[in-house]
């Protein structure tokens, strides 16, 4: 799995604050600034902080839905609000400045659905459930 990140910096924004917003969600991302087109771009393979934030904010189901809706072939694409990111939070609403584009790409043998399940597992009454066990139990009851 590889996570590609891109965020345009508008003239009214501080480019270092945009960088900080990205790094508060993906702290291990290696970012480069494109001076000509004024955007941050980078990648990481580490989504640990992103996963922690989804859990601490109790937005796993929303995150799962957003990621599933963004699937296109071997990747999923979504946006994160820059202002929320700067505050150390995840919000999937694009802000007026365009947000941070995140693309999670499944490599070779990686399975995108498996990656999404790991990042944002399903919950029931606020508790993470094992989807495979849940499906087996439903089949056994029918």
C-alpha cells in the first residue's frame, strides 16, 4: 500500500501551515513543495496516525463509507479538510481551499478492500466488529 498526498496552497494560505496540517494526519509522509504550481505533494506507507484519529474521533463508519465510495480500480481517493487537519482532526469535508487529496493505492498482492477494512473496520454500537465472524454468524442463523 502506498498513500499519495497532494494539497494546493492558495495565495491566502501559509504553505508551512498546510504542510503541518498534512503531517498531523500522516506524520511519516515525505513531502515536497512544487514552487511553480504551488502545492505540497508526497507519499507514505504509514497510516497509523490516520487510523488512531479515526478511532479517537469515533468516525470509523463514516471513513469506511467515504473510502468505499472513492474506489476506482486499485485505489480509493478522498479529501480531508486542511483546517481540521491543522487542528489534528480528520474531517472529510473539502474546505474552501480545496482540502488535502489522499489517494490510497493497493500494490501488487495487496487487496484494497482489505486495506480499507484495516484502516476503518465496521462498528456496531460503537464497537469494532469482526466482519467475517459477523457474516458467518448471520449465515448460521439463517
